[in-house]
């Protein structure tokens, strides 16, 4: 038996659970600083072309969704579950996740005239549905070819088809083809006024991020030894990262329009991260420090929703002096001589642990909320 494995745990990837949890915790960390005026650059999304550590979080989570689809539905297929029953559950879950995303967009004012239909949970719902249906009806080769065709088609579409009204292909904010399509078809308001990072056209390459996760999941359940799986996963991830960097020379790495180079680059890094975690946690058995991630990951979307709902208590409601808690916190620590960016980061870390409390309670009670 591989060192560090307990017999009862050998079939489960503790590394994936921890990876999921730390990813959602990182998402909350960067979404809720003490002050948006004082944030360290690595904790901000890049303005347009390029990438920061923050830009890795969302594609990492979608990659994990892809891996999880394989691990979950592979068992059901082996057990002989009817596909029609699985289809119904996929649709139901996708609708629920999408609806919760709409709820967060409306909360707390519920101003339907200013609703944002696109969003993080909405994209997760669409990617999950597309990838789950694809997995149940195709083999891994078809999935790989589907992903490749989408990435190449998206690249050619964005770089060769002129944006209507401009007469030439454009990749700049608000004037590229993806933004134009959103302006024509996307109801409600957009995140940046005339464009949205979770828009319609860019959802297609985001689906490919989920497909890369499924391909990684297929490798994990392929029957290879854990050692060979880790080596293959890390090696393929490295190749994808290099390929994404090279593709970025002609189609820049860009989260806002989820470019094809961005898909390869981030999926490669996600695969290498998962392979490293599998080696350290599942093979060598170093579990110290993983409990936090496992608990967060057990109710990942619940944690994300709680962070959005409870943020009003800390960011919107005036307390003494008319300022909200986050302003008092950052202002108080800054007044004590701490650097404002550090004070803002401290608030974000505290908020992550505040959300950890109800998630920990759910975990202890063995309550796992699956939308």
C-alpha cells in the first residue's frame, strides 16, 4: 500500500477536498478586503491582459468541478444508475446554482430593474451542466477534441471576425466581439457597464476549463498507480502551462474574456497543483493543515453564498460614527501605525475565518448542502 494511505481512505482523494476548500477560501479572501482602496496587487484581478494569483482562483474551481464530475458520475455509471435520472438531477442542480447566483445579484435590495444575470455561480451552473452531459455521453477522446475545437474556434472568432461597427477584430475592453454579443443579448446590467467577465461567448472556453478537469479526473480513475497518475498529471499540466504561455503571444492570457491561452495556462497550473497536493497529502500522508481546506470544501458553494449574504453586516450597515465595520477596522489599525494594505488584508483574513465558523458547524453535524 502507498505510504500514508489508510485502507478506508485509499479510494478517496483527500487532496481534492482540500484543494476545493482552499480555493473557495481564497475566493472569499480576495472578494472581501477591508478596503478596495488598499489591496496588495497580487490580491487584485489584472485590469485586462496578463494574470495575477487572484486570476487563478475561478478557473481552479471550475477545473475542480470537472474533476468532481468524473469522480461522482463514474461511480454512478458503474453502479448502473439510469442516465435519465442523472440528467434530471444535473438540470435541477444547475438551475438551483444559477438561481442562487441571481439571488446574490439581487440581495439585499432586490432591484430587478438593475439585475445582473451573468455571474460567478451562474457560470459554474452552466459549465457544470455542459460538462456533466458531455461526460455521460462521450469518451475522453471526444471530450478532448471538443475542448480543442472550442478553443481554436474561439481564438479564430475573437481575432479574425471584426466587431460590428468597428470594421476590424478588436480585443480591447468593451469593444471586442464577446462584449458586443453581450450588449446585444445579455439582459440586465453588465459588471463593467458595457462588458461582463462572465458573459455569453466567454462561457464556451470556460466550459473547456471544466473539460480539462474531466480529463484530469479520467486520468485519476484510469486504474494507473497513484505514483504514475501524479507524474502524468504534473507532466501534462506543465505542458499545458507552457502551451498556454506560448499561445498568449498571439492571443493574450486574459481572464476577462477567458481566452484560449488563459484556459491552457490556468488548467495546467491547476493540474500541477492537484498533482502536488496528491503527492504530499494522499501519497506521503502529510495531512497537517489540510483540515481547514477539507471543512471549507465540504460545503464550498454554501460558504461562498454565506460570504455574499453576510457581507452586508460588515460592509453596508452603518455603526457608530456612521461608518461600516470594515472602515472602522481598517481605519483603527491604520491609526495605530499599521500599513493600510496590511490592515485591509487582516480584515479579509478575519472574514474568511468568520465564514469558517458556520461551515465548521455544518461539517461537525455532518450536514453537506448540495444545491
